[in-house]
C-alpha cells in the first residue's frame, strides 16, 4: 500500500487554524490573478469552495481572445476578465509590460469594486508577486490581503529566461518577493520545499502556510466514467504548460527512440507556452508528426476527460532545472484520481511527496531511462494495475474535497479577531 500522506509525516502541518466560528454573514472575497480562471485549477477550487458555502466571490483575471466573455458567472462565482492575453511572449520585456498593464488595470478595477461593496478578504495569486500591490486600496481600508505563491518568482524567471541566480535581476526579484510578502497579511505557498525557501529569505514562519494543489473529485470522478473505447491504441498523455523546465523535449526523444517497438502507441501533448514552437520543430525533425500530436489549451473539465482516456501519463519535469526540480505537478494527483499510472522524473519535490509504490520514476532527465520505463509499463499490465491500486489511498487522503476545510478556516481566521493560524511541528 502507499505510504501515509507526507503532510502527516512532514515537519510542518496546518492545524488549529480557527479558534472561533465561521462568520454569521456571507463573506465578500476577491480573487486576483494574472491567469485564465477557467484553466487554473487552484483558483477554481478556492473560489468554488467559498461560493458553495454561500460567500460572494469575485474573480479578476485574464481573457483568452473572444473565446470567453468579459463577464461570466460560473458555479456561483463572478468572473471579470479585464485584459486579453495571447501566450506568445518572446522575451522578459514583453512579459513584464503585459503584467504591469494588468496590475494597473486590476488596481483601478479593484478600487471601484471595493468602494461599491467592500471585500472582507482579497486573495492575490502570483505570478508575479508584486501583483499583491494592486490591492493597496482594500489594504488601506483594512481588508486582509492574502498572497498565494503558486511559483517562486525568482526561480521561475531564472528558468524561463535563463537568468543566473547571482544576477542583479534575480536579486531584484528576491527583493520583490520580500516586499510582497511583507505587504500581505498572510502568505500561502504551494509546497513545503518552497515554504522553507520563502521563510528562509522573505517572510516569518507564522505568517506562511502550505496549501498544495489537489485534484477536485467533482471534476475527475465524473471524467473517470468516460473511458476510451477499445481502439487498439496505447495513449500516452502530457497536459500542462510548455516551458523548458517541463522537460517535454526529453519525453519526445524518449518516445521517438522506441516508437518502432510500440507501433500502436501515440503521444498526445496538450497545452501552450514558449517552448511549443521548438517542441513542434523537434517532432518534425524526427518525422514523428503521425505519432506525436500537439493540442491547444483545454478548460479543466475538458482536459480531465482527455486524461481519463489515457493509458499512461508522462510527467517529465526537468530535474536539472532549479525551478523544475522543486515545482510540484498537480497533474500527477489528477491522473492518480482517474486510475491512470504515471511515469515521472524523480525531482526533489516529487520524491518528497510520492514514493516508488505509486509512481514509476526515471532519474537525471535520462531519455534512455525514460524510454525503458515506457516500454516496461507498456508491456507489464500487472505493474500498471499495482501503481494504480497503491495510489488509491494516497488520493483519498489528498483530494481537494478532503483538505479544502484548511483553506476555508484560514480565510475565516483572517477576519475573526480571536482566531489564529498555527503551523506546528
């Protein structure tokens, strides 16, 4: 059987979060993110959990062309898409310019909304960290501000734009992280390794909590019923962002090296990002266009249906990337909840949370080792079933439904005078 959840075994656990009752009236909460709400599972879960218990939730986010309206009400959540974005940034300047524009627009929008109906809590999501300063007006009006660190910004940009950790820009990003954490009333971090890092350089331990990315069974239980019809194919799938640190080039090379030995296999890649053109060029160079397929972005519920029809999931995050080595994949747990076996790079963060009874690992971004593991699992249905069975207990302990009360109590604690958030050994 799979081991007990690392949250129970780790040095820190979120507990004793609220010493008072839930407020009698519904809360007004604003979520602010330079992201597409409909495809960001983390923000979707927060907002939906609050709305389900009767709170009023506004989300300020990005718009993906004309595909989505500027305003929409989704599952009780008011979604305001105030700026359009196409994910085609060629460099740091373009990236920062668009973010700054969003930061100013969201600050003005948030000021207007707060004056109409004051928010009890404003929950700001990075990237970037400094987006938290867009909540300056609610902050001045005594509304608690939460900064949610999805990714450590200095390491993220260093990986994305090949910036040295000793460079002036990296140090500037650390300073931005420190100032942003100081501005916020509480900081949420996406995994325990990053919490240790952030506490060591930018914030106080008592001010920081961990809320991991977890699968929402309301999406994935429904999708699990939609298994693929028997067609003789063996489908490998990667859904997610297409950045260098994701290691998709390793996965493409590995699959190409064994493609002739598993002619019924196909590799499907869903997502977008700056590495997509080079990955497509690599597939073309190998002449694998009929075996490796690229697909555009899909909303969470649609991509869950794709994942459910997968035979083998690939998570090739680059362990030799400082950022990739510590960026925890949400898709691993999502595939587990769907009963799909997973091959993953043995990064530090993956090894921290998942043991080898529930994931088939390969080491050191070794494409030949990944290729061997793909063949091994393809030819060993018993091993695939074993990984799936062992993952069941882990999934049950780590779904969003099982742990969302931690976040809800945290929000309540910020507006309840006698409540306190505690991280205990």
